[in-house]
C-alpha cells in the first residue's frame, strides 16, 4: 500500500435479492443513504465504493445559477447523489430535476437557460 491508498473499515450492509434480483441487481450494498447493485457481492461492493467517492466529490461543489427565459431563477445545488435543480420564483422554490455532473456544467445543456457568472 502506497501513501495515497488507505483501507477504511466501513460497515456496509450487503444482501442478496432473492425476489426478482436478476442480472446487475442480484446483490445490493448499502451504506447509509447510498445504495449500489451488482451481479455479485464483490461487484456490488465495488459499485458502492464508487458511489461513496462520487457523493463525497459532490458535497464540496459550489452551486450554480441561471436565468430561465420566463424570468425565474434556476439554482443547481450539489447533493450527495448528484445535482438538484430548483426553479425559484416569487411564489417559492421547487425541485424540477436531478442530474449528474458539476452544478455549472449541468446547466449548460438547456437552451433556454442563461448562465449567471460565478464569483
């Protein structure tokens, strides 16, 4: 093991799905709110490790903002599972979608959004 690698002894729950668990969903590995699936127990645990790493990279991301053509503000907020978009109007805020990727990049693909500059 080199200086950049460490093993963490986290207690993940791993279960075999006996009812309808075929293919990639035969095994489920769970650690808190994070779940991953795999054809074997090892594949499910590897997928869980990747999901946890992905979640941790999202937590430190900055939110991004855009203006929709209808005038409402769109906020792309990082969550452990990806990015959640909120439409903010004078009536309040509501979640409109969830996606993957950095918050600023997640707003780029929508043609009727105008990205607001980040500070």
